[in-house]
C-alpha cells in the first residue's frame, strides 16, 4: 500500500513538472511570435546582440521553431492526461475518470495555456530573450523529429497546392513608415520636432513644388528698370537670401542672385546694374507639378538654389528655393525655433484665427487637423476654391467638417479668418 502511495505521489509530482514545462513552451511560443521584428533586426544587425541574432535566425524558419514547440507542448499535455487518468483509476476508480478529465482540462487551460501566454504577451521581449538559449538547444536536439513532422506537413499542404517558404526579410514601404510615425504622434499627442522631420522627409515623394512655392502675388525682387537708388533701398531692406531679377514686370524674370555675390561685389566696389546682370544665375523654369524629392535632388546636383515655377500654360506661378523644400522637412528647426503658422490667435477653447495666406498643409501638420490639401495651397485659396468665386465680404462655410468664417477681405484676398474644428464645433453647438 505504501509503495502504491509513494508511486502516486511521485506521479503527481511528475504531472506538476510536466504542466510547468507545458506552460514554458506555451509562453515561449507567444513571446517569440509577439516579438517586434523591426526592433529585433535593429538589435541583431546594428547592436550585434547575440541573443537577438539567435532569435532572428530561428525566426527565419518559423515552421521549424513552432513545430518544435508544438511537438514538445502536445507531448507534455498528452503525458499529463495519461498520467492523471492512471492515478485516478488507481486511487478512486474508473467512475471518476470523466470528472478528472474536466478538472484537468481546467487546470491545463489556466496554468499551462492562458496564464503563461498572457504573461508572455505582456512582456514578449523580456521572456523571448530569456528562453532563446533553451529553445536553440532544444531545436538542435529535436531537429530530426521536427524535420520529419515538417516534411509530412509540407507534403499534406502540397496536396492542397500550398508551399511553405522561409520567412522573408522584413521591410516597410514609405506609406507604412509614415503611418507608424503619424500613429505614434497621435497616441502621444506629440509635437516632437524630430518626428515632424521624419514625416516631412517621407512626404517629399508625394508633394509637388506647387505646395511649397512662394506664390506670384508675394514675389518681390530687383527690377532692372528702377533707378539705382531704389535698387539699393531694396537691397538694404530685403531679408531674402536669393533675390530674383526681372525687367518691368515680375513675369519677366531674368535670373537670380544670392546675397553672398552681392557682398563680394560691394567689397570689390563693383556693385552696379551691369554687375548684377553679369553675376546673376540663369533662372531654371519648372512645372508646378514637379516632385519635391526630384527638385531637391536637382538643386543638389547642379548647385542651384532657386527655380521659377510655371503652370501648364507657361504662366508664372511663383518661385521655389532650396530652403523652401528643406523647411518643409525640418520647419524652422534648423534655426532653433519650432514650426509656426505666422501670427495666429487662439480664442477660448475652440476658436482659431489665421491669416488667409497660411498654408493648409502647415495648419494640418501643426494643429493635427484634416483640412483638404488637394488643390489650393492656402486657407484663403481653399475657401475661394470651395465657393468658386471671390467672396465680397464676411461669410461662413463648412469644409470637411471645419467651420471657417471670413473675418476680413483685402485686395480680393481672404486676409483674416476664423476656424472651429469639428469636435470643438460640436461642443459649441451643444452649448448653444
């Protein structure tokens, strides 16, 4: 009797050990499959972390790793079931087998499946790095068994027209990377300038020079038909790094000259209209649909700083400088202060006042709004495009859920306006 009791106790102890091992394999499976593969690639390829390299190598053939884990886990669970049945029959009798099966199912489900997998899902990196060495050793030991099982599995799948392939190298498209950055900023409600720069770089391929150019209406420069003292006055007051040179009309741009060249001419005491014409660089004309990435590459390869933007009919639309494209990526970060929208005001909890010449894209990026960016570049232009005519006075429109009210018009342009975002507008309407 004592021998039977001792064997039963040893069997129960062995059952507990098997359940713990089953939980180990269940948790390992979840941890390894839940790993952040991109972080793992970074640790393995950049940081040269040996554990990360081992995990990455195992995950290149996931069917082998998962096959080994499932073989071990299935074997342990079946062994637990068989041993428990034997103990119950010996101690209690066959009539308690069904009851023991129900109880064992609950215990295995909780302690060998749900609990370890839940913990592993919560801390996948920590657990995966701790079990990597053990899994690697077991994979080598059980290699032949795993190979046979995978061979049979592949054969069955081939009957249904399916083939197993080794895990391909992970890669992300521009859209996916951009989506991750935007999602991260939304979750953190972050205004991180580095993330804004990354987002701007990824958007270069989609944006055209028409989105960032200085519009024709805002262009100023050196008019060769002006008197020399007027040109000198302009040079004294301008803040532009590159100045366009034209004759009589802004549409007749001859070229451009940078402030460094003007300073050299001044130091050499050779500054004159003739010198400006001689030293200026010829303007390169580009369509407004030119991609920013392509234009930035052209600026770099040809050591140019400015291009003239024209529409499909060859009419002047504006100019784009290399700094305009760089500012689209980094904002004013390079100068040491954050991206701004010019002089805008925030009244109360829901009203924002802007000037009409503020770029729609800048507003969306800074305010995390979703105003339409196709078509017009500025908010004022967006209103005119929506109305399909120039408004004569104050009015209010609803565009994409945003309530936009014109406060002031100047020279047939929207000068000042007020915007209420959709969620904030709902709060205002509820209060009313």
